[in-house]
C-alpha cells in the first residue's frame, strides 16, 4: 500500500491510497448537487426542530415554536362537526320516533347516526349487519321475541332484557331438567314435539308423549299452539326461526337448562338522541312492524 497523496494520471483525481493488485481506488468527490441537497436537508431539519414538535423528553416532548398538535386539530374538527350536527340532534330530541320516521331529512340523519352507533355498541353481539348468531337475535327478520314496533324496540334497547335495570324486560324459562321438573326422557319427548311444530319429522310416539308434557308445562308461556308470548319473551316455536338453533341437541339443552340471554340496558350508557337513532335504525332494517 502506498502512502501520501497521489494523483491518478488518467483521470486527474486523487486516490485514496488503497491499491489491490495494481488497481487503485479513486477518491472522487461527492457531486455538488448532492452536497447542496444534503446541506439543505440539515438546515430544514434544524428549522423543523425549532418550529414543530420534535424531540421526545422523559415525560413530554419539545412542543416547537408553532405549537402545532394533531390531537388539538382533531379535537377542533370534532367540535366543528358536533356544532354542525347540533341542530339535527336537537330536532331528534324534540320529535317523537314516529315523527322522525316520517320526516325524510331527520330520518336520513337518524339512520346514519344509528348505523354508526350500532357498529360501535351492538355489532359485537348482533353482528355488523344485525343478522345475529345463536342466542343473539337477528334484527332484520320479521320474527321478534319482544316486539318489532318502534316503541317496543326502543324499550328493548333502553332497558335491556334480563339486564340489571329495574325496568328491564324479564321472562325466565325454567331449567326443566336441572330443576328436577322433568326427567331426561320427557325432555327428549317434548323436544321432539317442539321440533314437529315447525315441520321436522320426529318419532310419532315421542311427539305424542311430548305433546302431553307441552300442554302441562309449556303452554303458560309458549301458548297452546306454540306461537309464544311477547310479554314473557317466549319465542314462537312454530315459525322455523330459532334463537338458539334447530337441532335436537340444542332444543333439548334449552329445555333442560333454560337460557336467560342477557341484553344490556343502554339508557345509562348512551345519550337519548343516540338511543332514538338506534331504535329507528333497527326498525327500518327490514322487520319493523
Ligand atoms: C352483550 C350482547 C348484546 C349487546 C352488546 C346488544 N345486544 Fe341486543 N340482545 C342481546 C340478546 C342476548 C338479546 C335477546 C335476549 C332474549 O330475549 O333472549 C337481544 C335482543 C335485542 C332486541 C330485541 C329483539 C327481539 O326479537 O325482540 C333488540 C331490539 C336489540 N337487542 C337491540 C340491540 C341494540 C340496538 C344494541 C346496541 C345498542 C344491542 N342490542 C346490543 C344481546 C346484546
Ligand atoms: C315461564 C315461561 C316459559 C315456560 C314455562 C317455558 N318456556 Fe320456553 N322459553 C321461554 C323464554 C323466556 C325463552 C327464551 C329463551 C331464554 O332466554 O331463556 C324460551 C325459549 C324456548 C326455546 C328456544 C327457542 C328458540 O328459538 O331457540 C324452546 C325450544 C323452548 N323455550 C321450549 C320450551 C318447552 C318445551 C317448554 C316446556 C317444557 C317451555 N319452553 C316452557 C319461556 C318459557
């Protein structure tokens, strides 16, 4: 390796002094345009540190001379949106549910609000499209456990079902096997009878025995023809729509253990205008009465 400065005779450029098997490394200077861009970046960065939030400190950060904050900007635009909505929200609060549904502007506002409130608060249980899952009713269909009129839906949402609210809807199906009211075979028989009500073919003798059990134990809530009772939250058993499932094991389990599904009360969790918008939204999903 050679030492000292050496200028390459062909290009006229200084070498780095490194040499391998006679091949020498040129010390080509950085292009000017590159250097100037680099200096500009450094100047920009220093200016940025001074003006904008930049350096993390132990418990805060350097705020910058301009005091810019994305959080504050978001808060401001939310406040602006609230301001723009407040007129509508007041009208929703003042109008009855029926009045809102018959006013196309208010209805549109309520549906938009209801849809987004549903996605945040209700979809975990009822599904994003409100189509439900076992134990969580489909809110799109014509089958209502507690009622599909606007006021009835509003009440279900407000106070919940078997919730901890004093005005909650209540209705408890006994756990017929667990509580010793029926024997296992009777549970199987009455399950066969229940399934036969919606057209499933079951063993005729079991169905006949089950019909007797049904008349004794079940008609108080599900009625003689099995159509159920909305006051008691006892589902219709003849329509082929199931809250928990249509297979025999599921039906037997409901009879053996009861279910007592819980829907929370929303009256203390959501504001009045949001609850109204939710009731309207659910009512217009397809099954509203
Ligand atoms: C923690 C789960 C859960 C959440 C969250 C929930 N629900 Fe429910 N909901 C239920 C269950 C369970 C039932 C059925 C209760 C029963 O009768 O067995 C129900 C029933 C209902 C009913 C009555 C349906 C009928 O057939 O009469 C309506 C209406 C309803 N929910 C609307 C809503 C709305 C609107 C929200 C959001 C604000 C919501 N639910 C959030 C669990 C939930
Ligand atoms: C005190 C009222 C009451 C009585 C009595 C009663 N049920 Fe129920 N039943 C209900 C309620 C309320 C539900 C809703 C499920 C729940 O959340 O507990 C229900 C649900 C059901 C379901 C589930 C329906 C579905 O869509 O998944 C079946 C099946 C059923 N009952 C069958 C029976 C049979 C059979 C008997 C008699 C052995 C009976 N019930 C007696 C109130 C009653």
